[in-house]
């Protein structure tokens, strides 16, 4: 999921542009970081519950 | 009588599809053939950079590379195989670029991890405009689509390895790629 999201962000950032759109890269970074942190938290919680 | 120096290069196989691997493009053996293939790929890259993936036709590539159509068809059956070879070349270079950027690097946080990875890809695409267009717009081509999918799966495994080594993620993978 993380890779697919990253791929989509790069697609948006470079659409019709020679250089990446800094706003898209910035927002993409926020989105990916938030997703990854939440996914890791979720996995940690699931592992705890199983124990 | 003039002695003719015997070439130490292996003989080029005959033109046409590779009989050992039907559907696969023929690999250049001789230096001259490799140069021709490089010229063809360079021409395709230039066409993508100027007009996007749609601008790539075998006729346009041959014209741009200054090779005859039979020379092109000796190594590539069609446009798809040229795009396939070009994306393979970019993926090799991108992997080398990432390996160099990540040497000795251990991310200390999720934020740093994402920033570095996204930044590396953006930097490569910025420096290789045709790679960005081929990677992002070339997915109408089945060969490019398959190559992108394979690469994304490899990337997911690589990123998971980096995150585990940095103690950011558990060994049991979360969903890194679809």
C-alpha cells in the first residue's frame, strides 16, 4: 500500500511538469508519514491483543 | 597476401526473434550491435521527453536513431519491446541510485524514512524526465505495466527491510504494496 501511494504521489507531482510540484510532494510526504505511522500502530496493537 | 585479423567477438546470431526464448527480444552480442541498441533506446528516450509515450513509434525511433527499420527489428519486435528495454534500463539505474543514496543510512524516524525515500524517487525522475513519463504514463503498455508491478513488489520488500533494520517496523510485514 505504501509503495502504491508513493507511486500515485509521484504521478500527481510530475503530471504535466518538468520539475515535481513541491506542494504535492509536501502533502504526499505528510500523507505517507501519517499512513505509515498509523499502520505501524495498528499492527503493534493487533500483536499486543494476540499476546 | 594480406592477413585478415580474425574477430575475437562472438558472431551475431541471425535476425528475427530469439528461438530459445520466443517473445523475448534478442540480446546484442557484438559491440556494434550494443551501440545500435543504445542508440535506439536513446532515441526512444528523447522522443518520450519531447512528446510523451504516444510519440514513440518504431518509425519515429528508427528515424531519430538514424538506423534502418530492419536494424531496429533485428533487436526489437515492436514498440512495446523498446519501451520494455528502456524501462528495464531505468530501473537498473534507479536501483543503483537508491543503493548509493542509502549506503550507510539508517532512518531514525518514520518521517525521515518517508522523506528520504520519496525525495530519492523525485530526484531521479527530475533528473531523468523520460523515466518519469515512461513510468507514470507508459502504463498503457502491458510490458511497462508488468515491469512497474514487479518493481513495486521488489520496492515493498526493500523498504520493509530498511524499516526493520532501523527498528521502525516489525519483522512481520504490514501491507507495503498491493
